[in-house]
C-alpha cells in the first residue's frame, strides 16, 4: 500500500506555489512523504531479509 501511495507522488506539494500557511502545509506534506518512504523501505527490508519487525 505504501508503494502505491508513493508512486502517486510527483513533484513539490501544491506545485511548489504558496506563501505563508500554504508553504508551511507543503513542508508538513514533505515530512509525511519522507516518513512514509522510510517506513516503506523498512517494510521492504523486513520482507527481503526476513528481519523481525521492530
């Protein structure tokens, strides 16, 4: 499910536009994307390497 969501990610949130609150919201979206990528990578490692979940 993570990989499908990450595949939809194209470019900067909100098209890179915005000032003030929109720029802050875009930063929040970027943070969520980064954490989702990290989680997807961790889950992939568990599957491939047979590692135990944390």
